[in-house]
C-alpha cells in the first residue's frame, strides 16, 4: 500500500537496515583486510544494492538514497584519508565486489528487472 511506503515510521524501520551497516564496516575493516577484501568497497557495494532494491520496489527511506550514498562515500573517504597513506578519492558506492560468473549473471538479472518493468 502507498501509505506503508511513505509512512515515516516505516521509513525509519527500513533505514535501520542500512544504519547498522556503517559502524559494522569500521568494525570489520581489519578482519576483512586479512582476507584481501576492502571493507569500504564491500560496504559501499552492499549499501548501493540495498538502496537500489528498496527504491525499485517503492520503499522510500527517511533519508533520500542519493544523499545517504553520498554521505557514506564522504565518510569512508574521510576515514581512509586519515588512516591510509597516500589515499586518493574512491567512489566506494560504485564498487563491485560480487565475484563468480554465475553470481554476476544472477545479480545482473535481478538489478535489471526494474529496467524491464519500466520499459513495459
């Protein structure tokens, strides 16, 4: 229902999907680095995908998704510039961390669904 999609309380509940991700990313940095995973690329990729899917099905968040992605990107880059020697700006929100041909094909299909729906 439209009222559920735009209800401020429901928007805050949905924002709770993303908000805990931010401190978790900082917490997991060292552990994921041991596996060769850049936690900020991974976190940016996950955030982008969650927001994309939420927007596609019409679930609005209390904070516009573009603003949230921009905030996260600035936060990640600021942190990296303070903790990583010679860090230069990276758009972590555009990172792609899915590996494997089958996984990429499936993800491509899922994320292109909205293009097919809107084209019809």
